[in-house]
C-alpha cells in the first residue's frame, strides 16, 4: 500500500477538544487481570504503581468472561464482574487500594462481540439458541436469520459426528459442549431432537464459509453484538456506566471499534453517557492516516509505537535488507502485492461467510461477480475501514486499484461502488466491518509473518515498507499530536504486539550492521536449512532479538508464527513434515554447539546497543505528547514475543526491590538487571506527575555538530528529553565529539543522574556519559520540588 504523508500540524488546529475527566489521567500501567492474577493480586500492586509514578491502573476487561478466559475479551455476561477475578467484592477491594494510593482506574470494554464458546455461560446466547428469532435477545447478535438455522461450527470434521450427540438433563450434549432444547422438541433420538432446534451443529471447518452470524475476525467463538441498537447498548454498558457515574472509573478503553456498524454513532452515545471519562479507542491507523474527529481523547497508541520505534532504525539500511531478502527468498514480492494477496485470501477463505452475506445484499449483481468484486475492493482498501468524509477517498482509491487488477470486473465494481457511496445503504454500512477484518487477518495475522525483510518493523500500527523514521519526521508527528490529540495514549508494548519493545529495540541494531547480519544469517541458514527461507529468516531474527530465550518458548512461537503465515503450514491444515523440520531447526539452535555459540555471540554483541535503543525509545514514548502507558513488566527489560508469551507472570517483587534501591540513591549501570530502564521509567513518570506544567508543549531542540543525526531531543515546555539513536554507528564515527544540544534554560538538572548543567550549549559527550538518555528540568523547579 502506498505511503501517504504524515498529518499536517496546521490542519490539525481544527480539532475540537473533548471534556477532561474528573480525575485527570496522566499515565497508565496496564495489568492483564486474569484468573491467575486476579483483582486481589492487582490491588496489592497499588502502592508500587503509585511509587512508579503512574496516575491510573489500566485493567484488562473485568466483566464476566468465558470460564477460564486468560484475557477477558470473551465477555459472556455484561451484568457483573467476573467471579473468577474476585467478583464485585474484588472490584471494591481494588478501588479501595487504588484510592488509598491516590490512583484511579481505566477499564477496557468490549462492545463489538461476546463470547459464545460455552453457550451455557452466556445467558443471552443460550436463550437465542433455545428460542431462535422469538428470543428477547435475538436482536442482540448480528445474525442473518434469512439463511435458516443458526449454524454452530463445533463438530468434528467427520460424516458421522452427529452420532456422538446425547440427551442429558434436558440438554443436547456433544462431548463437553452443552446446548439448550426448544420447548416441545425434546422427544426422540438425539439426532431427531437436534434437527428440530433453532440451531444446527456443523463441522468446525464450515464456519469460515457458512457461518450465519458476524464474528470477531474469523473467531467463531466470538459473536458480533448489535450495539448500534440503543437497547443493546444500554444493556451491555449498564454496569460500566454505573461505575463511571459513581466516579469509580476515570477512563474507558474501547476495544476494536472498527468492528462496529457505526463507530462514530457508538462513540457519541458513549461520550454522552460518560461525559467526564478519558476515552480512547483501539483504532489502528495506517501510516499517515488520521483519526476521525470522534468525541474521544485519542487512540491506544499503536501509531505512536510505530513512530517512536522507527526513530531507532537506520533508514540507510533499507537497500541492504532488500538485497538480503532477495538473495534469501529468491523471488520476493513487494509489500503492496503481498498484502493484496493475503488480504484477498482472507476475504475469500477465512471470511468467506461474511463475503457471502455482503454479496447477498446486491441481488442485482451476479453472485460470483459480486463476491469477486467485493473481495478485490477489500483487498485494495488501503486502511482498515473508511469513515465519512475521508472514506470516499479511500473507496475511490480501492476502486481504481481493484479495476487495475481485475479489468474484467469493471462493470460490477462500478455498480457496487455506487452503492458503497450511499451511507444509508446496508451494503455500505456492512462493507467497512468487512474491510477491517480483512486488513487484520490479511496483514497483522498473515503478512507480518511472511514478510521477513526486517521484522522489527512488522508491528501492529506499523508499515514494514516504511523503513525507519528520521528525527525531522518524528518531530512533525509529535507536533501534530500535541496540537490535535494531546491526551491520546502512547505505548510501546501491548497484549497484542507481535514482539515486545525491547526485542524490537535490539533488532533495530541490525539496521546498523546489514552486511554482518547478511553474512551471519546466510551461514546459519546454510547450516540448518528450512524449505521456507522467508519464515526461516523471521525465525532467526526473532531468536537473536529475544536471546537467551527458553527452548519451549521459542518452539511455541515458531509454531504459532508459521501457522499464522499460512505459507508452509496452517492452523486448519498443519503440515507435519514442515513442522517437524521447523522444530528441528529450533532444537538445533540449542543442541548444535557451534550454532548455539554463534547465536549467543551475536546477541551479546548487539545487546548493549539494544539497551541504548530501549532506553531511548522508552524515554521518548514517556515524555512525548500524550498519556503514556507502560505494559506490565516492561519497566525492566522484557524480551517477550506474541501472545500468550507476553502474558507470562511478572515478578513484581524484584521490581519493588530495585525501585527501593533507586530511591535510596543507587544509580545503576546499563546492564542485565534492567534497573536503568526502571530508573528512566520512574523518574520520567514522576516528573510528569509532579510537574505537569513542564509537559504542556512540544518543540524540537536543536542538536549541532558532527554527530547531530545520532540524537533526538525535544522540549515539552520546560522538560527536555534527549535520546541517542544509531549507537553503533555513533561509536564507529568517533562518538559525540563536539556535538552540542542548544537549550534556552540557563541551568538544568538531569533527572537520571542528578547532575546540574549550566549554559545554553551542552556537550552531548558530557550529558550522555552515564546513560544514553537524559531528562532535563530547570534547576529552580527541581530544587523547589525537593
């Protein structure tokens, strides 16, 4: 997809601000509240989070989820707190602990879908299965009732699977699955009873092609909700809004707004119901795309993640990595062509049922042609979905691209595009839900695992085709954010990122060593070959980025990544031979002594520079415009990979101990303890909390001298952040030499070292002699605070 320019700061001046919350959200800390770390355990962190410097705990969804849910995004009952987390008593206990520590609460909500994997756990879904269209909850779920019985893809893929049905306690049972029986239909054999129900149990393989209800992406266990209906909105949001009205919630994070039929209308209703809440949306913006003028405070920060991470990637290395990719893969395709193909596959295979439903809304068009044209339009759509008025531009571009690729569909494309321009047309209302799912499944969950040119860029919200972000481009981005979305969230790691911030920071070092990396990985791939060289390159980069990593973790990652890529194996049809070879490759990384030593050597070689990058991007993220979030555990080094790896338990006892040592005056080295990162996180967050007036603007700070390209610096209105970039090339060029930072304050204190600096031009080799980052505050203000 073609890159577009970053937002224009001048244009952004038209932004209409939204109300500020009663308890201002200054910085958040994300906790994956789950049965293994419940509300009581979370309450026990309140004092630590206050000491760290955040203003709010940012929690995973708290409403009742499917039994045993490890994440909470499969809500089954919107009326109560999940009893597996501690229920209402646990929530009250958490609130007391947060208030005692001076903290507030931000909660995650899931308006798009509900969990239906265990029907008996979801009262509304159970009633729909029992009563069909006559259920009082039939309108809750986005079901295509015109296509007959509600299909449930739960059976084994065998012709006699229904023979395993049983009748027990007035229910139909299929192994561990339980289903209700409609009144008056319980007589006869299990098969006969089944055939009288409002639902039909079918093979799990039929879900993608034949499902009769809208899902979350391609997950049949998550059924789409119709929150555009005011009654459904009221019923599914009553508990959350009760908390907000009582002042028990200061912020709301809205999961997956792109799945909603009318995101703008939904958000207007939510803002009206919670006018004082800090409101952010998990909206993934493509490079250069702007958030619509919704009544929200911003996004959850994936746009920031891409901009900040890109600062520490050397753009000059793009040609070298492209050449390496060509040599390894042999016949690489462009990112634009790859994503077109993976999105088209998602549209026609994984989301075939949704495509069928869309095509049926255009009966005037021949069905096969309608399906092909709609799939091509979705594959050519450059963003997740369009919104008025910008959506018309994206639709026009998609129409042009689809016509270029499929001139045989010209007439059909024109006919459908005319309808898609009409906001009152149901086809136009449903198509954006489809394009968002196509983008997510085709790009995030497929192309990111196939395109392995440089995997540090393969991240949610980023573009692997956009190789690095020079400081000038970052300053334009940050300036626009300060003007337009000053309260938007910033982040570097989430529960959905493909690899943690510190893994990406270390991988960014490879952009400074393209020739060395090409030689190393070429040798390794020759020594331990795999028939999918693109995936092998992804795996080698991942191993080096996360090393040392436990063998079982890398095996689990490799299997998930390969199946997501769906090039040599897949979730639906695993290739045993390929997966054996893939796991053998992972084992060779540990069992082949020479190979193991080589991986360890290169990881050790790039780790110090990776730490420099990690500290730099963390400072930039925490100090730049926006509300900074810290994902659980990432205040120390965290070499996690994609979920569930990034949901592993966090050792908070170690973090408490290290923070206490820092507060006692210890200034740690930048070493394996990660204490230097904790220093950066705690001191930056505390300064933002204690001196918010120092973080009210944004101005690039000039850096002059022979190494000027190796620093990024900005003034937030009194607080000045300085970070090192491309540290290996900096060292190779002779270090900072006489490079200077020009500031307008006469005397400043570095919040990390406590050193005081005077004068308007600071030598960077002095300023950054202890740490590769500095956070400067006016001496008089620091002394007054002390």
